[in-house]
């Protein structure tokens, strides 16, 4: 029996299911960075953490789909999406972002690694031919104003060792994720995103393994670090990534990318609560602008 093709957003269509998937991605992936920073602070190697996260997510995804009877081999039509997510969104993003978390606070990591809008907006107009309406342009500008408020030069300690390298890695991670979003929209897979998920994690794990082995240094793994990688790998990682993939398919790329800006605001607030990272006026204003941009992007437009 064939698999029903995944749904895709019609021009300008914003569905309730797509918004629910977007919300799930924001909460789960926003909370992953404080846990990652906590594990690294306990002594875990950032790259080994990334490999464990990808590997555990692959195991969880294979087990879940096997239990549901929905484990299927990807075909040729699934190749572009499998490559985009496995190589760019998982292996590339994980490697760059997890290296950066050793140099950059968890809240700032959550912010800068998720600024996909910077890259998705021009790419979605040029590659996907999506129409940039005035309302969505306003949403992008408001959301980016929040990012600038949170990451302005006045907010960064430029004398801290590794700060330039760390922030550069985070921008590279955001660019890698953005290319994956555009590729999945441009070449939608035959399988549903849920059925493609374990193969994407497996590919990401395969690509991360030689990098981690060359890097060496497994670090220290006390119970807290093991709990963090297990929670992210088995729960937050696979479910959050599936939500991202589904939202990228079921929502217009511009709306999805602006919505993903709520992820760093969530990660920043959670890092403040759980890790005691400072929360000042610029942080509050920036988070408020990001959420306002999300609201403008997803607010229902007038129907004909």
C-alpha cells in the first residue's frame, strides 16, 4: 500500500496543525540548549554530546516507527529531503552549534543558532518564489529587531576568549538549517516527514562519527550529563525535529522561519531560570519583539 504524500501549504495558507507543530518545535528545541550547556559545564565533550543526541534520536525514531508499523525505506524521490535534513539540519547544525556552546552562553546559543530568518527570507523569495507581503515583511523586520536587540555589540563581551569563533559557528549553524528548510520546501519527499525522520538521524549520526573520533576527548559524563543527552536524544530531539520538518512543509517558509524565532526567546528564558544567566532590559525587549514578530506572521489574514 502506498504512503499518502505529505501535506504542503497552499500559497499563504496557515493551518492550525502547522502552528501546533511550530509550537512543539519551539518548546522542545528551545529547552534543549540549557540542558546542553548544563552537560558541557559538567564536563561532557560538546561533539560527543552532539553524536549521542543524534544517535539516541535515531534509535528512538526507528523504535517508534517500527512499533507503529510505519518503518519504510526512502526512495529516490526522498533523496533531496533526506540529504538536506540529515546533512545540513542535523550533522552540520549539530556540529557547528555544539562546538559553539563551549564558548557562548546557552541563551545566546539558542538565539543566534536559530536566526534562520536572516537566510530564509531572501532564499524563499528567490528560490521558492514566495510572495513577500507587507504583513510578513513587517513580521520579519520586527523579529530581526528583536535579534539585533539581543545580540547587539553592546551585549557581547568581545574580550572573552573564543567569542568571535563561537558566534561565527552559530551563524554557520543557522545558515545550514536555513538551506535545509528551503530544500525540503523545494523538493518535498514522497514519504511523510515522520517516516523520513529515523533515516535523517541515522545519516546525521554517520556523518558526525568520524568528526567526533578525530576530535577525541570524550570528556566527563556524570549522571546529570547522561540524563541531559538521554532526555534530548530520546524525547526532545526526535519530536522537536519532526515538528520542525512538518512545520517547514505545512507552513509557508516565511511564516515558519519567523515562527522559529520564538525558539531562541524560549531558550533564553529557560537558560535564565535554570542556569541563572542574566536577564536584563535588552533581553526582555528583544524577546518581546521576537514574539511580536511571530504574532504578526501567523495572524490570520483577510479571506476573499
